[in-house]
């Protein structure tokens, strides 16, 4: 037993002689910096959401390899050389650690301490997977001073709720409920308690012309900020921005997206700004669910289709017009359902992943094609959920 401390001491000295400890320190620091860099650049550069996981796996696999190589080889002024066993070193020939290794090790220690301090003291609280299951997106706050933009912002709010609602294992509160809290004096804590939500997103628009600039902040019921981001893009890029926001929210909530889901959110399309305007206004009036509002929605969706005939969302909006008219008993199911399927099938042809196509079929499932009220059979081209 008396030999054990001596053997441990010899092993420790051998680790230092072979510079394994230096390699571990430098490798850990480099890995820490790389992971932080990937996490911070994922959203701005629209990188795959699973990139951070891949990087961590690669670094984890490389760690033992780095230790083994540092034990076997040494980097000297003459290049890479195999490290001599201790018995081959002449007595009194003490190995000297190069200054470069010393400096790299000291710098690594400082960087590690700094990053840990920033994450503990200055960083936001990390979420655990599944901690946020219910989310409320409040109506956009209009900070531009132009009240005429409220219709556009209401449409953007509807579209954002629909897009974020595609995130798996996340319940997003409906726009109807969210609108109740527009310009409300209630605190986030009071709203969260009333609705039983785990987090609330507060969006606000600072400018809206040819360019739209807005900010989104996600907070806990205790008003602790989990995430904040600012966007400034051409109005024609609003659908793409919503995809980026949806993707980033999934990242922040630690919700793993499948490869297909991440691919859908990575799709980009430039849309005519007048078509975007018409579509957003159509969503605003569709939410009114009265005869006048539904008629205006129909006009705006029709206009958007004329401008951008190959853009799917206006067709889903038009399907919604017919669905709401049927739901409110303004027209019979026998008249509405063929029109709903006509527009919805067209939307599916153009974009099978359009978020509204996942909502309208649920309404259709309440009606048969013949208007008898029996549950409709699944149509081969429409994902009835």
C-alpha cells in the first residue's frame, strides 16, 4: 500500500512531462470557445439547429484521441517527435516545457474562468428540455406612431402564431386569446397565471415601410428574460423571418427539430411586398368572423393570389374564408367544402408544409363532403390531423 502514493506521484509527473495536462487544458478551452461560437452564430447565419450537437459529439470523440496522441508524441522545435520513455532519459536531463506551452496553458485557464463567469453571472438562465410546454405570443406593439400599421401587425401576429405552432411538443395560445391582452395593463406574471403558460413572447415593431424592423423578447412568468432578438428586413422577407424566428425559438426552448422540420424552416422565398400586405390584411379581416370582415378577407386574399399566384399562404387564407362562412352558417357545407378543398389542394401543391394547411383540415373533419355533419373521410392529398 505504501507504494501506491509513490506510483500515483510518478504517474502525475509523467503526465506533466508528456504535456498531457497542457493538452487537456488547451483542448477544453478551445472546445468551450467553439461550442459558444456555434451557439451564438446558429441563428444569425441560419445554420442547422442540430449543428451544435454534431460539434459537441465531434469534440467529445476527439478528446481521448488528443490525450493519447499527447502521451505518445511531443511537439518540439524540430517538429513532431515520439516522446521518449522515462527510462531512456539520462539522469539530470530535466525536460523543459517550452514557453509557448506555458503561455497557452495560462491563457486557457484565464479564458475558461472568464467564460464560466460570464455564463453564471451575466448569462440568462439555461432551460431544460421540456421546461417550456405552453407559449403565449402577445400582439405586436406598434412603436412607429402610425396607427394604420395595426392591420398589418395583426396579420403578422396571426402568421407568427401559425408558424411557431409548427414546433413539436409546444402549445401556442390562439390569437383570439392573445388579442384579449392587447394594450393590457396586466403584468406578465398576471397574464401567465390566468392562462397557465410557461413563457410569453412580447413582439414590437419600430419601423414598417419597405423595411420592417422589430424585436421579440421571451420571458418567464417571473419576467426573467430568456431570449431577445432584433430583425430588420425587407417586407418581402417577412415569411422567411418567421421561419428564422420559429427555428430560433425551438433552439432556445431546447426542442429538437427533425431533419425534415429544420429543412422546411430553412426554405427561403422572396414575395412581392404588395402580396405580403394583401395577405396580412386578409388575415386581419378573417379574424373578424363576421360577414363584412370575411368578405374583405376574401378580397385581400384574391388580390394576393393575383400578385403572387405561386405563393401558397393566400390560398390557405381563401380556404379559411370558405371554412369560416360554413362554420358561421353563412353558406351551406355542400357549397363551401368543394371551394375549401380546391384552394387547400392548390396550397398543398405549392407548399405542402404551409402552416395553415395543418389547421383548416381539422375544421373540415367536422363535416362530410355532402354536408351531413358526419366526419369527413381522409382525403389522399390533405393531411387531416
